[in-house]
């Protein structure tokens, strides 16, 4: 028993039990479990890469990447650039990902430098970096001189708040690749493959020499420095990686969602990603790919099942949204109280 | 006094945020020709009395070394809970407002106690903890207001505050003018004086305090405490303000047409300034300072650090609750699910704009910051309108400024602290 559950913390088990309870309740209130499972898988794949972006940042010792919106706006900018260049379908997808990587790497480099200057308060400064960048990009979305009518308003200037991706043949393009059904459960193979591929990549990276050096710097920076590692440089590398994953993550998210959301949409996205990895058993200073997989399935599973079930039991209220807020921020608070103090 | 390039650079770095804001507002006046001084002062006049109390509520936690208390949103929610109870039972007028002050005191003290406990468990990360606990508390607040009211506590569905389905409180609750037994403008309307008279009175009062302080210091042989440069500057500012007021009264200029000043609200703000100043002179205030400067030294000298920090958080939360009451009676409606959400952001940004940092804040910072931040808020859409023909651009820009100010000020603060070590 302990061998199975030993690695999982109390919060993980609690959320898991709660999710199982809602799943069991579902058929009794007339909701199909298969639909719920389909939705869970889709939403887990959709958010997976964004949650994966937490791993390098946490491992390097800068804490969860609360500045995820920085990576997100890089990804969104690459995405609208691809539309502006009239790319469609698979070339739009690859174009977006390709453009986003150098952009996110450059932003991640500057951000990593910033984090090295503010050691000890990374989390709050990261949060406000994310907020500021989102607000700054609202100006940019409004001011960019893009001409493609697929993104602009009919009158006035600026990009639309939500851009439909089916007009560029981008909606669910990954989900539909090799998609199949088990009973009524839909498996969005393409998206899951990309998620698994990136997870494997991150997992392998942390077995490489650089990856181990990053982890060592995160566990004990003084010891790592004494061993001759350049901790500051490693922190920058980790945050570049995290930022790139955030950028790719939002492209995968948007294609599955069918819309790209600009302006204030990225503002609070970091918190749900942070909550997911923490639910998976990570702490503010240790995380691995397994935490991401478990966390994203449990958290998204809970949200997708609890929504219709709660609405069925308590008709006319928005209890599930309230529950999301409480669970999401509750788990982050719990993790904050567990942060080891250096003094 | 010597002026060196290095001295000026470090001074500019210290007050970079303030300088940017002053330049921004001046720039606004330069580019937007159709904004009149009267419009600007009128807007500013209305906004300052609404916000300053909230900004002042942030000072004590900064002194106690807790940093910027983003958790004041919890205080704001406590205030709103009190208002909701008062409106539900149709309490109004000054006595209704007093009821709100008392009830929110207990709510906020309780919430502040738990927030303080949390801060003690997240030492060194209080600011991010404060931000997150605000979001978390918002979830509980929504649970109480959207579900528990009607879902658990039975209320009549016909009550004007309740959603027609019988569960939850409406998105907006009208506070009803004070004359009809409500809470709208209940404090503001008790007694009002024309703007210029208030300006004259305040500038003369400040002038008197300055001069008395200067003389007392000399009499006690503490003349070294006096800084002739800043004293001269302050006196000059007061005399100018008084002069403008006298001129406006004598010439019956446009300034006479400004919206009157709510005296009671103003007195409450002044009372809080005095309270903050006095509490720092008590044993408790000295403990705040000691804990804020060095926790270990404070611990060794026999101060109960954890308890002191909890008290500081409780005071701040209670003051924020009262600040939100003042804010809401001035707004006239309670936006049940959104009125509190931006309070933390705007109050903290205002305090930082006034020249405070995460470890140093004064009444001057809070009052000056509230004025300057509101000035920016008024000017921003005007600048967007006159430069780009788009007011919305200015609105995006001011949101960016609010977030950016906090990011830059906190970043610089930590960077400087890290360099010192």
C-alpha cells in the first residue's frame, strides 16, 4: 500500500478521492461517464504543456513559474504572426511553434536575468512580471498594424479579443490527428502524442548533464556553487526552457479550444498551471514530469466532472466555479506554507 | 549639502516610480488641450476622499516588516459583508453606518487574525501569500454570497437584494440615498464646505504644524532635526496653496465652482493619519519597528515577534474594512462581486507611487501617492484620446502602469537589498 501511495502527498490523495466521488455520483444524476472521461482527457492534454512549463522553473530553484503569461504572450504573438502571413492548417501550426521558440527564448533570457537579480522574492516578482506583460501586450494587440481581416474588427483598429482558428484550419488540428474512439470516449491522439513527446523531452533533459546541474543548483545553491556549477546561468537556462514550453503550451491550448484569446485572457492562467502541478504532488522547490501528468489529469478531471455534477445537484448556482477558485488557490497557499525558510 | 552625479542618480533611482508618474501627469496636461483644470480638480477631489483611507491602511504592516499587505482585499470583503447585512435589514443613515463600522470591525479582526497566522507560516513570502490568500478568500466570499445566502440561510426571494431564484445576492446592490434611510453619501453629506475654503484651511493647518514643529525642535536643542531646504520648500508650497485659495475667494474664480469637500470623510482620513503617527510612539509601535528592522534582534530582546506581526495584520485588515465602507458609501452602489477585487492592486500601487518601498512607508507616501495615482488615472484616457484618438488605449496603459509600478518598485527594492548583502 505504502509503495503505491507513498510518493503521493495528502492533497493529491484528497483531490483524487474527491474526483472519484464525483465520477461515481455522475451516472446517478444522469450524466454519461464516457463524456466526462472524453472531456477530461481533452482538457488534460490541452493544459498539459502549460503545466509542464512549471517543471524546469521549480527544479532550478526559482519556484513555480508565476510569470507564465510571459511565455503565453510570446506564443500568442507567434500565432497571430502566422495568421498574418496567411499560413493555414498544419503549416500554420508549425509556423506558430517555430516563430514562438526564438521569441520565448529571448524573453526567457531577460526574465531569467531579472530573477537572478531578485533572489529570495522570485515568486511575487514573477507574478507581477506576468501581470505587467499581459497588460503591456493589451496595448500591443491594439496597436499592431496587422491587416489580415481574419483577426481584426470590421470597424476600428486592433486585433479581436478572441480569434477563431477554424478560419485558418487550425481548430482541433492536433486533436483530430489519428483521433479514435474507445466506446464513446474520444482519444485526441495527436495532442496527446505532442504532450507525451514534450514530457519525455523534459524528462530526458533532466537526466542530462545540464539538467542534473540545474536540479543541483535548485536543491542547494551553495553546494552547487562550491562544486563549480554556474548556478545563475543554469537558472537562466531553466527559465528559457520554461518560457518556451509556456509558448508552445498556449498554441496547443488554443488549437484545442478553437480560439486564440488575447488581451486579458492570459492574466490568471499561471495560477491554474501552478495549482495543477502542486496537486500532482510537486512542492515549490521539487517537481517532475510524473507530478505534471498526475496533477493535470486530477485537476482538470475534477473541474470537468464537478461542473455538470454540481450543476445537476445544486441547480441554478455556479458552485463548481467557486470550488475551482477555492481548490486552486487553496493548494497554492498550502504549498507556500511548506516552503522551507532559509534564515 | 553637496550635489554629486552619483547622489542624484541614486536619488532618482530611489524615487524612479514617483518621477515617472509626475512626468506622466505633466505630459498629460501638455498634450490634452481640452482637459480643463476644473475638470481635473473635480475628478481628483472626488477620488481622493474615496481612496486615501485604504492606502493608509497599508502602512503599519510595512513598518512591521510584512511588506505590502495584498491581503487588504480580505478587509474590503469584511466591509462589504457588513454593508450587505445592514442593507438586508434596511439599516441606514449615520446609525446604520456606525453599525457597519462595528460589525466589520469584528469580521475584519477575525479574518486579520487568520491572515496574520498565515503570514507567520510563510515568512519571507508574505506578499505572494497575501495575493493568493486574497484570491482564495474571494472564493469563500463567493460561496457565502452566492450560495450560502438562500442555499443554507433561508432568505425571502422577494427581497430586493436577493436574486429572484431565492439563492444568492444580486450583482449590484443599491445603497439607497441617506435621506431615504440608506447608506449612499451618508458620511460625505453630513457636512460639506466649498473646495477653496477647505484648501485654505488645510494649507494653513499644515503651515502651522510645520512652523510649530520647527520651533519645538529648536527649543529642545534638536535643531539638527530641522532640514532648512525641505522646510523652506514645504512652507512655500503651503503659502502658494493658501494664496491661490484667497485669490479664488476674492476674485470669485472658476475654482469656486468645484464640488464641495466632504468634511467628515476628510476628518476620518486625518484621524487615521494621527492614529498611525501616535501608535508608532507607543510600546506596540516600537515593537512593530523593531520586528520590521530585525526579527532576530527583536526576538532576543523579548518581543513576541509572531504576536506583533499578527496584531499588525489585524489592524491593517480592520482599517481596510473601514476604508472600503468609506469607498462604498461614496460610490453609492455595492458591486457585490467586483468592488473589492482591484482594491489591493490600486492601493499598493498608489502607496508605491508615493515613494514608499516594501520596507519603508510613511503617511506622506500614502497621501501623496493617492493624489498622484488618481491624477494618473484621470489623465491616462485623456492622453490616449488626444494622442491616438483612442481613449481605450489610455485605459490599457493605466492598467499596465498599475501592475508595472508594483513590479518595478518591488524588483528594485529586492535588487538593492540583495546588493547590500
